[in-house]
């Protein structure tokens, strides 16, 4: 999986993690900084697993 930068912001009700450059996309939320990053990582892994299942190929190389 290609690395990308993640921004974590502290809000009144907790922390929010989102990928740099994608407006409006939240990929992790939590009560602590660590929890928001952990959830962000889980979402990336789920995406990679789903992508591989749908395309039945290596990540980044869709097969027809």
C-alpha cells in the first residue's frame, strides 16, 4: 500500500484523522490521538482487503 500523510486534529469531542489532500474524508475518529490513528489504520487495511477481493489481483493492478 502506498504511504500517505494523515492529519490528526483535536476537537471538543475528540480527535479526527483524515488523509492530506482529500477534503471531507474522515477515516478515523476517537477519544484519544492514538485511538484515531488506530482506526485510520484499520480503515486502510479494510480498503486494501476489499480492493484485492473485488479486483482479484495485486493491490494497484485491477484485473479484468
